[in-house]
């Protein structure tokens, strides 16, 4: 797996977790922004994984 994809996955999970923490502690605006950024990073990483899968020509359906 590409290191950039792994970095995006880590940033997405960290951003979403920090956003959930800030939302729970009362900083609603900051929490929502961080959760949105975390989700955006997750979507970007999933797109990169899908492109890598189709580029390799592998089929995981068996």
C-alpha cells in the first residue's frame, strides 16, 4: 500500500476522533469542522485504494 494512502487514512481517523472529542467537550464548531475534514480524508483514501485496485487488475470477488 502506498505510504501516502496510509498517511491519509491516519489523518482521517485522527481528524474524526479529535472532532468527536471536541464536539463532546463543548467546542461544537471546531469539532464539526474536524470531523468533516476527517471524513474528507477517508473518502480520498478510499478513492486512492479503489484506483490502485483497478490499476493492478486484481479482483477480490474470487
